[in-house]
C-alpha cells in the first residue's frame, strides 16, 4: 500500500518525506493549499481535526504530527533503508532526547523568525523587531549547546545519522535561506560542518528539488 502524504511543499511534511525516502518506503503526495484554507475544509478536518500538516494515510491507518509519523516509520521499517533509531537502547535514548530538543528548544525560535521575516515579507508586512531579536538570541544559545555536542560526535545522537538530525532539515533550510540567518549556522564550526553534511544527503536534495518552497 502506497503511503499518502498531505501538504508536501510545507516544512513539517518534508520531515516525513525525507524519512520515507531514507527508509525506502513508497509514497504519493497530495497538495493542500493553506492560503486558500483547504486545511479547514470538513473532509480534511476528518483526517486532522486541528487543520495542520502533515497527515499520512497508510491503508486504513491515519496519523498526524510529523515527529510521531517519522518515529512510526523509523520503527516500522527498522530493518529497511537507513537505521534512523540506533542499534542499542542507549543510542535510541539519545535519538529521542535530541529529537525532543529539536521540538522544544530549536524549532520555536526558528519558527518565530520564519513568521516574522519570511512570512511577513511574503505578505508585505514588517516583522516585529523585538520578537526577531529575542528569537535570534534564544536560537544562538541553543546552537551554542549544539556546537559543544557536535564537537564530541559527528551527529547529535552519536556517530550515526538519525531522526534527531533529520528533523532539523526543513526549518534550518528556511533559516539559512529566505530567513537570512545563515551566519547563525556558519559561525559555529561544528554546527556548520553538521549542517553541510545532513543537508547534502540525497534524500533531502530530492525533496527540495521535487517540492521546493511553499511561496
């Protein structure tokens, strides 16, 4: 059964697409236009009652929330494609730890910057300078922790590429691209090397080449 992934041009669904490519799972994509409110239509809300992306349908099974989805497929197809969870319980604990760090410490300030710079620019508005400054500072502190961690291991959970690294791809791509904050990555030697590594993976390049940016 081919997995259906809704909303492929947006950041969070791209987490799912990269995971599926790494795990060699066949999928098809279904566009959802947030600007015209397709995510608020009754038929979509039956799949995702909060109206957000992504959603997957795998036969009769429906799942939403991108990190829940990538955890599901990494486990379901653990012996297939790239092992994104680690070989030992200790490895897996570190993967889950850094995946939580990405969700709770890294993405919030990046998302603020995306909204205040990228989205505001798209709508012809000026972002809130106070929010931008605060988010910039918060993200810098998070990346300082990453710099220390990545000085000791090639990837966040150890010396293997995992869900923890994969999950950073979509929003860091915004950060170094349309948000214009590439210096936050490049001025940290180990973070910069890590980003160059993970962003050059064929799976990520294929996602970007196929689906690009939403605006």
